[in-house]
C-alpha cells in the first residue's frame, strides 16, 4: 500500500491519476534557456554539391551528392520563451549534422559580426538585456533599456554589430596534413525579406509566433526552405600578415579578399513530431566537431566551447547527449563518460572506466594528420590577445557599411 495521493482530473472527474510514490518531491519542469529561449526547429538534409576535398577531410563534406541528416533550431537571443519572435534582435542558428563520424554542431548568428571579442564580457553581454530585477520590466523592442545602453556605451567595439542590428537585418523575416582557416556561411535560397519597425511591432501584437508558424506551415505544405553553405578560406601565412587579427569577431573577412566558395545545400523537410523531445531538449556545442574540423584560436570561440556544454549540463543534466536529439547516429565509445542522473543506456556495462585497457582492447580511429598546425601553434595559441582598447581599425568596416557596403 502507498499513501501517495490519488487525484481526479479537472477535465474528467471520473479519471483518477496516481501521483508518485513516497520519495516523489513533485513535478520538475525543464528550465528555459538563459538565452535563445524562443525558437522554432525542424529536421532536414545537407547535400554536398561541390568538391572541397582539397580543403578538409570530414566524411560528410566529401563526395558530391553525399547526404547527411540535420537538425536545425532558429531562435531570437535575448527574449524569453513566451516573447514575440518579430522583435529586433539577433537570430541564432543551432545546427546538428548527424554524420558517420559523430555529430557536427554549428552555432551561427544571422549577423556576420559579434558584439564583443573578449570572453570575459560574454556573460555581461547576455545579462545586459534581461528584465530589471526590481521592476521586472523590459522594453518591447529589446534595444533601449538603460542597462543595455550603458553596456554598449562602455564597450564601443560592438559598433559594427550594432549597425547590423539596427538595420533591416535586425528584423528578419584534406587529408594531406595541411590546414586552412575557414569561415562558414549559410545563405537562404528564398531571398531576404525584412520587416520595418512598425511591421515588427504590429506583428508582435497580432501574432507573436509569426516566424514559428511560417516555417512550420511551409514544411507541412511541402514548400521546403533551403539554403546554401559557402566557405571563406584563408591560408595560415595570410593570417599572420593580415591587416587585423582574423580572430576578431567584431570584424568580417572581406569577400573581395576571400570570396565565398559554395559547398552544399541544406533543405528543411520534416517538422518535429514532438517539440519538447526534438527541439527543446536539443543541445548544441561548438566543441562537438567531426574529424578534420578543429577550433581556431578565436577567444570568443574558445569561451563558447565551454559555455555551451556547461549550459547543457545545467539545463538537461550530465547525460544530455543520450537524449534523442543529441545522440549520434554513429557508434561512440567513451567509457569515462558514464554514471550520473538519467544514464538510461547501457552505461558501458562492466567495461573499464578508461581506454587502452587490456581487458577491453579498443581500436582508435585513425588520426588525421595536421603537421602544419603545430608549426602555427605559437601564433594562434595566444587566445587572450585582445584588450578593451578601441582603435581606428574598429571603425573601418563600420564606415564601409554606412557608405552602402551591404
């Protein structure tokens, strides 16, 4: 016998639901993301359309016609989950490609530059546009709160990103051992449509889920959205002598110097069967990469590699990679990543908790050669190179943007 409560349901008094046992402490709901809480997501495919075997060796990028399954989550950044999706804000793209070599995660923004370049400012940036702790108020447009203004005035390196946000873009509708620096760009094949400020405010009141509804309905009627992946490629020797630090996230690589090269096509063709399971529980990390792709010395990238994993563990638990949206389609053997709450797979049975044991011989995947990388380590390794100093170089690309270089 148990003394746990048996409660009737309000919508049907004849139906009885048993709630828990003696150790049940109540229903626990999943906490919203601190940033990028309001989102829409879908599944699709990525197809290689151009040969890039001279640039990189990951299997999912080699072989014209190669297809890989994709999960994409698109969100605003600052507002909470119940907010309008037409507010003036950066849009974040979380993308997970399920490859035969493990998962490849990407985390993009719809703007080509970021607001800060120092990791120490990342947390303050995210907090600067949250609700006031006393009034619980926030400006509807997300761009004129006092705290937000003060933060940007004290950190003027983000003038480039600020101009992007306040433009119409702010309301969108190789295996040879060599390596290269690469920037990835996904560009829509549907064309670009932006909202005026008045249209965005009107939509926020009439249909705060306008963008969510638009994507879902387009896929349902089989009008599948698509985009093209492009890359910019820079040789390490060029990086050392370029006119500014190529890892500065507040600046772009000019396409006149490093033109876009097409790689493949992304198509979204499947809505989630359950939003919570497929999208809300999805986690993306910049440290989840396929063999042949490695992170650069960009200080903000290095910080985000930790921050995204830490946020996923805090929100979903240590075994979040076992959830349906996050589990790789390829076999992964990592016996030192086990135990913890909600370990619902085999937990590696009786295997040793380390690798290279004689009790469990393991054939390690062939290591990809990258001789040149170590020759470049001294130059790229100084990831704490940036300071808060703002120089004339911070305004060169901003002036070009103001002059019409859109």
